[in-house]
C-alpha cells in the first residue's frame, strides 16, 4: 500500500492516510552483545523467536543485562505490538504479536521492533500488520540476503490507512468473527491430517506384520498347492549374492575374499507368520554404501543427477529440483552410481531414516554423502524392503533408535546393514506392496484435499484482511467522527 499522508488516496469516506510514526512510537530493540550476557541487572527479553503467528511464545526466554536507564527505554508495556524485524524467511518479516504482560519487566532485543500506539488503536493496528505480513507487503519492503530486515526507519514511514474509530471497532469485530470460523476449520483439518497419518501408520504396521493381506501359506492351503517359503527365497538371495561377488572379483582380477553377511539377532523378536523368516539388510543386498565427500565442487547446471537428502524426504524420490554434477574422468565414488531398484536412506540431518526406492531408470545419477545406498541382490524385493523401512511396526523404529540413541542424529552404514527385516515369501511381498500402494493412494488423495483446503483457508484469511483494509468488509457510517479528527487528536497528544 503506497499513498501520501494527508490525501484521501482513494480511501473510503471518513478514512485518513497517515504514516505509522505519526500515530505511534516505533523503536528498535537493544542489541545483544557478549558483555551483556551477565551483569547486576539481568532481565528477560523478547526476540524474534518469541513472536509467532499465534502470539507470544515463552518456550525459550533469554536474559541479558539492562542498566536502569536502558530498562526504562526498552521495557515492554501491555498493549505494545512487537514486529519481527529480521528473519531467515522474507515471509516472516513483520510478523506481529501484542504484548500482554506475560513476563513482568521484560525488555526486547533488536530482532524486534516495538510499536507503542494509543490503546484504542492497538487491536486495529495489530490486524493491519497481520495483513501487511500475510500479503507480503513487509516482505517486499525488506532487504538482505539470507537474513531479511525491515528496519525501524521503514516502519516509521509505513503507510497506514486509518478509519474512523467506531469503524475500526466494527472491522476488528468482523475480522475476529471470520477468523474464529477459519480457526475452527483449520483445527478440524489439522485433526483430519493427524488421523490420516495414523491410518497410514496402521496400514504399514499391518503390512509388515502379515495382517494386511492373506499370507501365502494361507492361500496355498486353501488352494491345495505348494509355495516357496521366505527361507528358500533368502537361500537363493544369499547364493546369488556370493555368485555376484565372485563374478565381480574374477572380472576385475581381484582376490578379495567373500565376507558372509551379518545374520539377524533374533533374541526378543516376535514370532513371524507362517512362511516368513528373519533376515538382515546385509543379507538382502550386494552392498550398502554412501555418497562421496567433497563433490560440491563438481556442481553444474547440467550433467549427471546428484541425489541429496532433500530429494527423498517424503518417502519418494522427487527429482523435480535435483542438482547436477560434472565429474572429472576417474572421479572416486562411481560405486555410488544409482540403479533402478536401489533403496536410498537419509543417514544424516533433520530427515534421517527417511527412505525411498528408485522405481525407474534415472540415467546417470549419484548420491551425496548424506544418503545411504542399498543395492538389493534381487530388485524384486526392493518395494517390500522400502515398505519395511517406512513402517513403524518394521524397520523405522530400529533406524530411529540407531540414529538418535547416541544423540547424533545420524546413521552409519553398519546400522543399516544390521537392520532386521521380517521377510515374507516373494508372492506375498508383491501382494503386500500392491495393497499398501492402493490404500496409501487413497490416503494421499485425502491428504491432498486437506492441504488444498488449508491453503484455501489461508487465502480466505488474506482476502478478509484485504477487504477490511480497503473499507469493503463493514459499511461506513456517515455519523462517525472522521479519522482526520482522530488523527489530529492523536498527533496533538503525541506532540504535547
């Protein structure tokens, strides 16, 4: 919103255009410095992290030393509006919250701007700032790369459309009425999301416990036929694993001795359905490895794909924003080249333990150092292995225990190799995966509908605010004292 203070600028009848500094005191908080970390006058203080869209958060209130004269300047009063002056996200700049005296004697730091306005304007101005933040006006006025700043000077000059005081009250009441309904709708949608996530977990748990589809043993008995139990499948996989090793060594002229895979420790494990067997990831795979370090210097605009943790953080491989590398001849790490059927696991960072499997030929592609690569001996087992890794009743808790047990978070390759897998017969694996995909596709569709409605609620919130501050949400009343008179009175009191 841009206009000249003192002109009507096409505002509704009775409104006045002004700058925030003409109706409120605007002040940047006190800078934090090491010498203020201790002292004789320690006080709690608010910072940008304490300002949320839901109000003031007191989950992490810090203290620093304020001299008595500094405290007089920076102490917060009930009704002060705090704006986030700086944020790593431009969309968070200017995010407002009203101080309600939650921590007596608290001051504020220079990641916040305090707006101290006449009490009758506080509710209206707070919503004005909510609109300016949600619609991106504060973001567009911010400066900086990495950390975005709005600056106290810009806030002092901030254009403010001021309606007559009675109309302000009507606007606030109408917005709060609409927002209450939207908040109820959002809360309902968020509860649905939780239920969908529980349903997803329930499907996966039933799948890896042999309860989602009839077992192969049950079907074979009912149909009067034989079937290959998982123990026989595992024996074939192990034989193929050794054969591939020997063939590789022979082709390379190497003499590396074959190392038998880690066997599962079955102590304390539950009894499996008939026909199932316990195995390890090591037994089921040719190898488990991770990406090479130092490949950041090979980044390029084109070339082979470079799969990072952010490309697999939703249990699916998403290559829409994938990076590329241009490798020099003979670059170390070609063993990490991805093939169809590989299972990928995030081994470090916030999304550690999340996995995906490569369902199609992605061409020349490699994983980075934060991604573990498991190459199944038989790729037909890849979909089930991925299902097992996703399930809270399966491999997920084992990975989480390994990743967080020592406060890392992170997985090493031994953690992955030693992972115990409840392995069904092959045909049962295929039926399990098909049923999981069918049910999860229904849940995914429902979740997408929820997300669309949450987005719609956010858009409606912005639309309500936009209409409110264009004078279109509530009717004007010609009998209201015009805002010019209110503005003159505030400015006279301010200058007195």
